[in-house]
DNA sequence: TCTGGGGTCCTAGGACCC
DNA sequence: TCTGGGGTCCTAGGACCC
C-alpha cells in the first residue's frame, strides 16, 4: 500500500506556527514580487479567494482584513525538512515528492488506520503543521484518498481506500480534473466525450485511452483501476536541468542591472550543481520583456552556450552566462524577467588539454565559499553587484524564524 | 499599476544518413 | 505519372506536477 501525506495549506501553516494569533483567520501567501496569490487558508478560500493575481481580490482583502505574507522560502524549506525528517523516522521508505508532500511505502504494515493516525498526530505535534494522509493500493488512488482526508472532518486526517467498494465510490465522487496526471487540457477533452468523473474514465477502453492520451494517460487509467504502475522513488533522480530565474521588482532597461541579476542566477545554478555534485556542459541565458503588456514592444531571446570543459565553478559559469547576455541584450526594451538554465548535466568533468583554468585550486576555493556561505549568503562575486534594482518586491515578508538568529522568537515567562 | 518559479515527460516534425 | 523506406538525433511545443 502507498500513502500520500500532504501538509494542509502548507505556506499558510508555516506562517501560522509563528503567528498563532492568525489561527482561524483568513490568510494568504503571495508569489515572488507579491503579484500573485499562491497559498490560501481555508477561511480565505471560503471568502472566495483563489490562486490568482492579488489585484483581483483587492476588495475582499480590505473588507475581511485578510492577512498577506510575501513568500518566505527560507522558512518553508526549513519547516519542510523538519516534517520530512519525522516521516523518515516513522516509515522505512519515503519519497519526498514536493516541498509539502511525500509518498510513504506501507509495505508490510498492518492496521494502517492506527499507524496512519499516529503519523499525522506526531508530525503536527512536533512541527505545528497540520497534515492529511491518504492510503491506497496505487499512488494515484492515494492522492485521491488524501483529498477526502483533507475535505471531510470525519476522517480525522486519514482516509484509506482498501476495497473495491470504497475505490468505486471514491472514483464516482472525484471529478476527472482532480485526478493526478489529468490537467486542465485533458479534462476538457474528456468532457467533450462525456467523461466527467474518474469512474467514467476507468470505464473507457484501454485502447481508446492509449490512442487519445498516449502512454501517460494509459498509466493514470491503470492506476485508477488499482494496478500500480508508479513506484516509490526513494533516491531522487539526478536533475536533468537546473534553472534559476526571477521576474524583476520593476521593469529594467539598463544592461548593468540585468547583468547583476544574471550573475546572481548563474551563481545560484552553480551552487545547486555543486550540491548534487554535478557539472554543467552547457547553459542557456534568457531575457524577456513583460508579455502581459501588449502596449509595449516585446523582446524575448535566449542563447545556448556550450562550455569547453564541464564545470560547476561559479566564477566560470557566471563568466559564460554574462557572455551570453551580451549577445542577446538589446538596448531600448523594458525587461521584466531573466534567468539561467543549466541544460546539460553530467556527473563528472573530463579535463581538456587546452584548459587554462587551474581546476584543483578553483575546487578548493568553491568548497571554502560553500562552507562559509552555509545557508545564508555571505560571499558573492563582484559581478553580482550591490544594486537592488532587480530585486524582488517583498513587502509583507515574515522573519526567518528558524534560520536566522536575530529572528528567533523570544518567549517571555511571567 | 499589479500577472510565480522550478521541474518532468511525451510527441511531432525536420534534418540527416544509408 | 511518378517521386523508397527506415533509422537516429535534435528541437520545439504541449501537457502535466507542485
């Protein structure tokens, strides 16, 4: 049996752990640049707030006094690892699926009802984050069970689908667009053929599903029928791509500002590479104007650069990324976003006879920088600059309660 | 005025080769 | 009136996930 555990309204819950006064009150968390709502508390959901641009809910926010937070990924990342570490202690095999979700392998466990409740209870008690658990014979069904656990209080956070009757009932109550692997487009197409629930989807013939929705659709179809096709992946597969990009807090026209952003993104990619002990063979740099502004001239451009020697050296990666930027930057446009993508990754670096870089020395330098930097950022390259022109808008940022000494909360005893 | 960021997988179609 | 067939590799684009 598979379990899917999922933190309820994760970002909101993280904020509430340190702001218990907000329990029971409407809260929302914003995207980078505070432009978009990306997490909503149940109370705010009931007021009609959705994951959409903030300005669409200006009225509700004022009227109901909804508390907003800029996203604080340092805090969420740290809370996530606390949750995951508790889960790893309780279950042998776990696949961390996203910042707030994990699949659990229940092979060999009996009495899943009791064990499941013990898991959810322990996580919430030790971290303050409320969680829900769905259990079933496939990952896709466990996802569905999880939705029921979250939606209906009577389950007390744990829902198990462990017989045919429950499976069919659950599928009949699940709209097709809520199924893991069925997105907006495919749901719409299925609707056209009269398929609106997960159950109706499973009643179609396998060959039709295969023909219309390729092997991915067929896999979902099988999983819904209880045939497990997707296994727990304990060791995260090596990334095939590493990307860092951001929208700017405001539109930028100046090359120097954008080059500071590119240098910072490139350096962040290099960090991510070193963390997984991998090397870049090539990278892509891109810049965009704001495509929502139809009144302004648009310019979107990218360039791929092959690196002479596979590397994870920040200095080198930044150097090539900036070289790329020089090629694609055009004066006179108002840019809104840029980024660096490492497009080809390998596990080792093969030397090059004509290599002018002293790799051993650089390696040591990077190790020292990584050690000093730890979680925060102490050392950066000169090209990353100091101007804050391109930085995010984060007007409602909460303190880094768990990762910054000066932000740790004080408890006063009387 | 304000519109996230970071990933994956699959397919179709073109280029090229024999 | 006819213009092969099959294979590989690459890229762009579409779809999905959180």
